[in-house]
């Protein structure tokens, strides 16, 4: 069966520090991968998605970036965090193709001080 | 482009009472519809999906949703809720050949004893 791992579960970082969140999927090949941010009391905001290694599409301009160095690995990064980067970050995968449901990791709670 | 409206941000209900969480969508093309549930500090879990066929779809834990094309709705229902159903519920739609869903802002279901 397929599983998705996301870490760390919680992270407290100072403003201006770098960020690296990692997500890996097991049990499937060539998945679509997604990064979302969920601010307190709000819905999901799609940040990045990827349909293959090295292929990244950004949905919103920001100081975050994403990379997909391996088929089942998706990394969210920042060189310098802002206070507004605080939130709950969710990684998800889906089988490629239209109409496929997404499967989410357990999320990373990021607090910026 | 498609959009999703969850009309209620919060739905309080007593245990063993019936509940309906409303979801309306707009799209000019055919759609796939999903309901996800999110428990505190966790990722989203797929609850049920409508891809084609019977307009009434059911989940393993007693929830059901009905696709109504004329009313562009996909409301979620449960005839008798439990305390453990307390969670955030998200409706999502994927339209046409897209594989990226549009999520509603979520409905917080609060079940009181």
C-alpha cells in the first residue's frame, strides 16, 4: 500500500532563517506531488505541484521554493523565512491523471518567531 | 475555472442527531467531487468521492453525499453523528481534464454530548 511521510511534525524557526521540509511517498511510481499551506482558520492554499522529477509549478509568488530531486521526494525550502510563512504545511500525492483523489501527509506545524 | 462554496463555516450538532454539510460548486465542464475530513493537527483524509455512475456515494463510517447536477451541489450527510465525528470537513472539485482540485474553505463540525 502507499504511504506518505512528512517531517518534521513541528518546527519553530526565527525570522530570516532557512527552511527545508521534506516529503516522501512509498508504494507508487511517478506520482503527482503537491505542497499546500493552511493558515489558522482558513482553507488550503496550493503552493507548488509537480508531475515529474525536476518539474515544478508554482501557484503563488512568495519566498518559498520547491524541488523534486527524486521521483517520490518533494522538498519545500526557503532561504529566509518571514513571519507570514507561519502555518500548517501539507504535502500530498495523487496518481497522475484527472479525477484522482489526493492523499495527504500529517503536516508540519511551522511557527516563525 | 471552477469554484467551491461551503456555505457553513461551523455546524454545531448534538450527538446522535442528523447533520448535513453543504457544498456547492460552479463549473462549465464535467466535474469530479470529493469530501475530505481533517482531525486536529492532522492531514486531510479522503472521506468519499464522486467520479461517475450512481449519484449517491457512501463512506465506510456512515457518511453519504449526493451529486446533484441541476443544483450543482454535493452535500454531505450523516443520519446520526458521534462525538468522534468532530472535525473539519472540506469539499473539493476537479473539473474537466484537470488534476488539481479546488477546495472549499471548510466546515467545522462540532458534535456536543
